[in-house]
C-alpha cells in the first residue's frame, strides 16, 4: 500500500465519503491513545442522579490503542454487541421491581452522557 492509499497523508480526496476520511484519520492515531471509556450501571436504580452520585454509574474500563492502526480488508466486519437488558433482568429478577416509566423516559445514551458529564460516576 502506498502512503497515499493508507497512511492518511492526503485528506484532499473525500470522494468516497465520510467513511474513507475517517479511515484516513484513524491511521494517524498513535499507540497508547485512549479511545473509549466504558461505563456500566450497577442496577436499574442508578438512573436516579442521587444513586448515581453514590457510585451507581461505574467506569469499568478504558479502551486504549496498543499500536498504531493498520488498514486491512476486514474494516466492514467490525461490530460491537451489547447484552440485552432482558437477559440481565432474567438473571437479577429483583431488578424488575426497580424498572418503571422513568426508565422509558430517562434511559439511553443521552441520559448517561449527562451523568458522565456531571461526573456522577466512580
């Protein structure tokens, strides 16, 4: 692969859209770069800010690059999977009593992003 094809040295050609530009930018990320902070809630009650402030929202890890990114033919196959909450409820039947209408209104990425921004986590 030539420098122009894969190392992101030329961002002027965006003819293949945002995905191509993203891949060009991605190969510039140095080793050791934090990519994601991963958070989890300890129970359904943790949507309550008072509970979250006492450690209901927990940072369980940080995903960092260990090397520079390399292009491959497998980019289209990268996926992330999230365990379904119904499987959690089957394992923790006591959580069913904690789930109410506020979960339908408050849960979701936006809600937890606000909690993280307010540092309502441990």
